[in-house]
């Protein structure tokens, strides 16, 4: 069984040097995703990867919720609900995907998910290929010098 690099009790990766909110938590989640992909392989639908992440989170004692419901409001009236795949550490939305590649479309959707939940950070994890693709998305009030606005059209 192949394992990702681990330090202490939590899975870690050395590939992402993220700054910003919840950098340690997102690195840990990505380490779990590497472990899942290395063990299961690629090519399945999204749900088995989501469920395998839950198993990995339980193994490492990571607080998580699977498919919690958040009301969607328009002019203070409920018009629907948003149900994310996972929330880990009560702070990070996780969207498990099996798509050709992560595009600005997925990033834009994650920004809407963050607004709907009131959370600041999301991870898009793409399990389609043998190499994990991931994108960390942070909801900020202003763009820093290193960030560019997204063209969502």
C-alpha cells in the first residue's frame, strides 16, 4: 500500500507552500487526498473518492462532516440549499471531482460555495488522473498583488 509523506500524526505534502488562512489544514487534507488516490487509483466516479476521504479523515482523527446542508437565501428568503461534499476541520470545503481539469468555472463555483457557507477556504480535488490535481480557493475581500481577477465567462 502506497502512502503519502507523513509527519507526526497528520498526513502532509511538501508540494504546496500555501500561505493564508488554514494553510496547515489544507496541506493535511491534500495529504489525505494523495493517500486516497495512491491507494485506490484513478478512474472512478467522484463518490468513492469522497467516501474514501471520509475514511482517511476518520483514520487521522480529522473533524469532518459529509454533505451538510446550508440554506440558500435571496432577500432573506430561503430559495434552496447547498450541500457540499465535505467540510474538514469545520473550516475547509472540499469538492471532490473527476473532471478533465480544474478551470475558472470550478473556482467560481467554489467562491459561491464559500459565500453561501460563510467559510473562507475551499479545496477542489481532481481524482481523474494518476497525478492528483488540486486548487486551493480562498474568499478574500480584496485582491492582493499576486492574485488576478477571474474571467468566469
